[in-house]
């Protein structure tokens, strides 16, 4: 399987998740913006492996539970998330904001688990999202755990695009921000990734691997309570790690 086919396979399952309904081959082709002939070959391969089935002979397709069962088997032995998800839920309930667990993936941040806040206006995200390391509170927190020379090399190497008008795009300014975060034990973003969202993040390690937990929400709610949220995250991490 080449990279393009692998990507299209993932896109197909994400399309089913978004559609929440069986799809015909033509609907799949439109949803993937791909030739129907290519989608036909992909669908037939997935049917042969037991990942898709036809419903009632009317050409509508839907995933079987095989992918779900595989995902469950993988998740059962994930080294950190089962241990830390209950902590995210407690932090969401304690802060009434969205709690996020993330780690570094190359020069970006990947969200591993998200416990969304319950308020109508909240920061919304999901596991698997990738964020620029320089515009993420989790990214800055994780950079504080790297040795100074490695940190400087990362900041020198990565592009620093302006995600919003508040994003730090100067390398010296970013290194100074990370040094400040290292000294106080937590990092923050204020409208740097999403214009009206503030986040604080605290780094920690599990079995030698670096992670960070962030609390994120609208600036107006977060700013007055930022210090309190930091203390809550630090205290709860201390009881779990």
C-alpha cells in the first residue's frame, strides 16, 4: 500500500464518522474528491479484508466492527492514556474548561486525549489533532523539558508561521518565552493558536516520556482564573504521576 492509498483509507473512515450513515460508491468518491474508479478498488480491498460490508444489496456501504475491535485491542495496551484519561476528566470538572493531553510528534504537537468542557462556549478539539509547536501551550511546555541545545535547534529549524495575529514568530522571542515557562513550571498561549482562546499547560513525564496537560477556554473566562487552573493541574498531576 502506497502513502496515497494509506491516506485515502484513513480519509474514508473519517468520512463515515462524519456522515454517520451508510454511503454509496458515488457518495464516497464525492466525499473524498477522488475518482470513482480509485474508490471502487479501495472499497473492494476493504470489503475483502472484512472492514466494509454492503447493506441489503442496494450498494450502500458501511464499516464493520472490525476496525473498532482492533482499535480497542490497541487502546487497551497504550502506555499512558488509560492512566491519564481519568485525570483529564477530573480537570475538566474542576476547571469547567476543556482539558487536553498532548505530546511531541516531530516538530509538532499531537493531542492524545481531550475532555471537552461542558459549557456552551468552549474550546473544542479531538484526539489526533496536530498543532504547531510554537503556537501551542502544550508545545511550549514540552519544549521546556528538552535540553537547552535541543530546544534551540528545534526553534531554529521549524517554521514559525503566524497562526493568528498574536502568534510569536520571532525565534529569540520564542526562546525567551520558553525560558520563562521553564522557570515558573508552566506555559501559556493567549490567542496565539485560536484568536479568542487562552490555554495554560503543565509538562510532566511518565516512564521517561514527556507529556503536557493543557486547560483551554475563552480568554475572558481563562485569564482571571489562570493561576488557579495552573495550581489545580499541578496538584492533580502530582497525585497521579
